[in-house]
C-alpha cells in the first residue's frame, strides 16, 4: 500500500496541481474582508443621532447653488492625435506623403515587364532572323529599357570580340543597378529616420510632462498637462515606428525586384548577342 509521502512525492506527481489550487483558494479566502467591519458600519449607521427638526419659526436653509458649468466636450481620437503630435507630427505626415508617392512610382517603374519589354524582344528576334542588324541596333537605340541599354552596349563592342561585348554589358548592368539602388535608398533613409524622429518626440513630450511637475511649486500638478506631454511622446513614437516599418519592408522588396530585373535583362541580352553573333557568322559564310 502506498504511503502518504509516497503518494505526494513519488509516482503521483499529478497531485501538485491540486495542492496549488487549494493554496490559491485559501489565499482568496484570506483576502476576503471580514464581515465584522460591515457589521460595525451598520451599527454605526443605526446609532447615528437623528437630526433634530428645525423649530417652526426658523428661517428655511438656503438651497445649494446649482452647478451651471457644462461638461467639457470629449475629443475624438483623431483630434487628440493631431493636437498631441504637433509640428513633429506634421513633419512626419509630410514624409509619409512623400513615402507613399515614392512607393507608387517605384511599383510602376521597377517591373520585369518594363526592364524586358516583350515588344522589344520580339523586334530583336525578327531583326536577327531577317539579318537586319542595323534595324536591331536602332530598336535598342530608341528604347531606354534595361534590356535595350545592355544590348546597345554589347552590339557597340561586338566588333572587338564576344568577351569585350560581355564585359561592356556587365559594366552597363552595374551602372543601371547602381542607379536603381540609389532611387530606393530613400526608403532606407526613411526607415532609419522614422524611429529617430519618434525618439525626438518622446523626449520632447517627457520633458513637457516633467516640466509641469517640477514647476508646480509644491502644489498638485495639473493632470491634464502631464497627460498632454505623455500623449505627445506616445503618439509621435507610434507615428515614427509606423512610418519606419513599411519603409524597411518596401526597401527589401524593391531591392529583390532590382536583382530579378538585372538577372532577366542580362539573360535575354546575352541570348540576343549570341544569336546576333551567330547570324553574322552565317552571313559571312553564305555564298553570294
């Protein structure tokens, strides 16, 4: 037969939750106030002296003045946020507008279909098949897409050899990618500055709150003034972080898009140069 100690500490390890529950119940019971105090309060109320009735010839007591002050109008959350944000919040709003416009513009421009236009690819393929090399070069010269710039630089250096053409295309690719990364670098700047601006607002709000407490001169500081400074700190911090998070996300997104555009453009450009070189060799070997 299992003893009590074995049951508590041995194989019956499931007993400790029951012990914790009992301890919790005992603690709750201990925290319940004794009914003695309420009974004493009831006795005091019963023993309270009854107010004597005023004599019949006494003048009636003046009625208390009615409170004519109207309750303060409750502010909406939007108005509260605008007032608490102040000039720093207005600056963050301007940055947010610029950020939104920049993201929309980059979404329209940084696309694989813009880097490698289907119409240009078809035109190059038809020109190479018909061995109209000047027409292929003119098609790239009149186009400013990623692919057109690569093919244009490759064709211009193709008389010096295939290696020179590929090196020229690689140089052009690095230049185009650097230009695109410079355009999306503003997103990284916004993502870095957002929390810093929010920190400035946090410090300004806390300074305002502690200034109200420090200048109270021994009196009770006004709670609404202290709350106003804390609201400024919290709202500006929230706005700065809310601007920083999407900026970092879109920076990573567009950086991946640029890498994909560079890969697709280089692949199609290399295929075009190879086909162009092969067609040129066939033209030379074909008897007149």
